[in-house]
C-alpha cells in the first residue's frame, strides 16, 4: 500500500460516499427482500440476484448523492474559514 495523502475535500467526499453506500445498501436489502418475498423474483432471475441488484442500485445512488453533499459542505466550510 502506498502512503498517498488525498486533499481534505477528497477525503470528505470519499467518506460521504462510503456512508451513503452503506446506508443505501441497507435500505436496498430491506426494500429488495420485501419486494421479492411479496411478489417473487422477475422471470428468469433468482431471489438473491434480485436482492443484490436492488442493494447495489440503492447503495450507488445514495452514495453518489451523499458524496456530492459532502463535497458541497466541505467547500462551504473552506469559504467560511
């Protein structure tokens, strides 16, 4: 592993993405499991594949939005200082 230091705004953006993706995957697990148990998987798909796809899409979406929010917040704090 290399010891490359990221700029503070990149660290905050990375942290926002990790937190958002973890929360989004949790919501995706709950939502996907409820949908699959209630309606069944789509034709030709498996239960776990459907839940995994739902978790991935929710995690990436919320991670993207939280990383952008963290970047905006980091930029506004630098302007205040």
